[in-house]
C-alpha cells in the first residue's frame, strides 16, 4: 500500500473498532499508579492534544514506566512529535485518519530537517497515539490485532522482510550545517498498548490506548554532534542502548529483554573490540556484558507482535522457547552497512527530500515547541480535572541533574 492511498470515506476502521471486546484482566485489575493518572488525562473528553502530550511526556520520563532511555530523553527536551487519534477521529473515516497521520508526519519531518534557534526545534521521534477508553480497555485478541494493523496500514510506512520477520520503517532527514548537505536516517516502527499493564510485555505498556513510535537514535546523535557541539556520540549511543535493555521491567513473568554475559570473556561477534576498554566511568551493570548482541523474548525491531495478542498475563510456551539474538554493533561499528543507514545517516539530495516534505522556502508553519527567542502564547486554562491530573503528572519530570546524567 502506498503512503496515504486510502479509498475516500471508507470506514473499515470503524467496523474494527465496533468489534473490540472487553479485557477481562483489566476488568479484574484496573489501571493503577502513574499509568492510571496519565491515562485519565489522555482520554479526558475535554483534554487538548497539547495536554495529552504533556501527560504522556511526563509519564515516559518517570523511571520504571518506560525503559527506553532515548525516548525518555527526547520527551524531556520536547523533541518528540505527537499525533493523537481520538474516538471522534476513529469514527469519521479511514481517509480522515490517514490524512491526519500524514499531515503530522510531514510536520515532524519539516521541523527536524534544518533546525535553527528562533526558527524551529527538531523532533528525533514520532509517536502516533490512539487515545480511546474503549481501545485501552479492549482485550488483546485478534480483534484488537486487526484494529492495530489497520492503524499501521493507514500510516503507510514502508516494510521489509529480513530473516527475523517483517519490519516497518520510517525515515527522517537532517541537514549538516557545515557543508549544507543532507542525510537521511531509517529506523523501525514500534508498538505499545495499555494492555501491556500487568502482563509480561509491560515494557510496551502505555497510557491512553495504543501507540506507535518511530525514534531515530541516528538523528539524535548527529543533531548533538552537528548542532550542539558534542564529541563523537557512538559510544554514548551504545551505552544508552545497553542501559535501555538492562532497564527492562522485572515482572512476575520474567524480563522481556536482557543483556547477555560474555562467554569466556568474549562477545558473540568476536571481531569487534570492546569500545569501553578505557571508560572508567562505565556503569558497573554494563561491565562484563556483551557489547555486540543482546537477548529477548521479543524482537525490538518488530512492530505489532502477534505474541502480544494473547489474553493471558504470562508468556506463552512459544514465547518462552524462543530467545531472539539482537544487534548492538550497527550503532557504533563503521564497517557495517547498517551503521550508515541507522546511525551515521545516508547522503540524500535535497530534491529527494523536497519531493517528500516540500521546499523549506514554502513552509508556512512549524509544529512543536515555540523556538527559543519567540514570545510564548497566553497560557491555556485547562479543564479543572485535567489541570489537577497534569499537576500530578508534572511531578514525574526528569530533573536537570537526572537529564544531564542520561546525556553523559
């Protein structure tokens, strides 16, 4: 399916929405803790998209809620683009949903192409969120699976079929401010759902309903090097990725991903020397761990994983009996083909970029936070209930010291 190719006024998504069934586990075990608070704010009938984004940003920042450190950093500095689909959107038409997603995707890529103080702020990632109480309380069965697949199809992202299974991709662009050339980054689309709460795949839980994320560690790296004056960030990427895997939740059913110990002092890919050999500041939890491969009962490149759509809370026998062996090397090893594609960035002409997102000379607006130096708009007065919920959410924000530690 080509991007945005949807039959006008088709309502397949609404039909799938109507087929959703109640999740018995959620009925017996309602949302709790920070997730319950953020969820109420996100699905509130009178919340704005800006308020939904703030609640989700705060929830992601809270330690223990989301292990992905790249995502936590991005939301802490407002470098995540959000697109929210509410029940009203879902019940309008497939064409409407596809158009709303495409509009937000283009806005994300426009703001991130050549960020400049006083002009635009970049977003390293994109998050598509279905904010719906009905969707959030639906059973993780084949009805929800088909519904989620339809949302992904309306996104229209590209896909490939490597040996480990189908992967869905997004692309982001960035200009090198020194020579004015452009590079593109590719990265996989991931899936999250409220149904993960209290199940073995808790690391992929989210308040609000279901969500898709597309985060570019390469765009984050090059922005830091080219625009913020940081040194080579390859080792930082690896340390952050390893710490993310190490932060997987310890659920009653075990972990979903884990760092692998070295085998007799050697990594799986023995040709790659340890990049941390001289790093005396390395987190002790990462020492003596494989810097080339990690393990998991889910593959982090997969999107809508069939193994999530099982109403039991524990891992199925099929999940228990398969350990994925997954790659760290592409993040830092310049000899690998994937390093250029995902981390360093592939050269691309401005004509190719402009064909996708338009000519920057013709942009009429930028999404995202108001760029530094601009006047701030008058503060919106939130609905009293939303205001109270956001006051709780704001307590979870990373402090300046915590953020600085993550960026080291």
